[in-house]
């Protein structure tokens, strides 16, 4: 497979979760963010950069023992796109593509991520892979490394969404085999539902 790096967005304020920082909440006995990073770490990636912001010290403590680097987004309150910019800035090694990963997708497995990278290798002359499931657009996406410069030279709020909107001819939507790519944690209800799935999968030995 192509040499791929990853940026993990972990700077958000979890506003819809009330006072809780969702990234620190347990999911199958492991903090949510660490669960995501363990899946990424099980894939052979060139580097993993975690973007910190809100409650940076608390989130940093979740990363002990993981082979990742961090960057602080001091402008995290401006939104997710500022974290994409910070993560792109922090990449230190050229690669074929960059996974832009959310920190709150607990169902993603290493096999899911390998399938995503394999799909990226097959998209031909397109350079932005967007996973889908039954018509829903999901995450993480993969951008060809050449888009990094366009993001860094543009507005900090350019980000992935506008890049996709401005370049539809470069986008390859790829249907994935399961809904892991469209499940993230935004509310306590979605958190509880994901915990139930994770615990059920652990009990049956399935993903």
C-alpha cells in the first residue's frame, strides 16, 4: 500500500456533550481518543500527528506510550478547519496521502483503515477519497499529499470541506463495507449507543 500519514483532530470543545470532554470518556475500557489512535497505530503509517487544543494537557495524558507526535492548535476555538491547518503544518515527512481522522470514531478498526488506504490506491487520477456508506458521507478522508501546500497557503478555514466543494472532479466517493465510517460521537445518546455496540462486539469477538 502507499505510504500514508495521519492527522487526528483532537482539539474540539465537545460542546454538545455538555461539560464532558468526549475524547477522555471510556469506550470499551479505553478512553475514546486512545481507542481511535490504537487502531491507527496498528496500521503501518508514515507518521501520526495529533492536534491538541481544548483541555490539551488532559488529552495529552491519553497518549502515553503511543508512537505519535502532537501539535497545539492555539486557535482551536475557530473550529475544526483550523486544526486541519495545524496538523498539515506539523507533518514532517512527505508521503502519498494524508488521512484526516476525527478523534471520536470508536468503531473504526485497523482493518477498516487498511481497506480505506487500499481504496485510495485504486482511485486513479483522483486525489481525494471520501468514504461513504449507503449514501452517507463518512470519515476519515484521505487527501493526496500535494493538497497540503494548497491548504497551508490558503485561508486557515479552507480545510477539507471547502477543498472538496471546490474540486468535485478530484473527489472519489468510495462505498465501504460497514457503517464504522459514519458513526461518531456528538451527543450522550450517540455515546451510549456506541458503548453498547463496542461492548456487544467484545462479548462476541466481532467488530
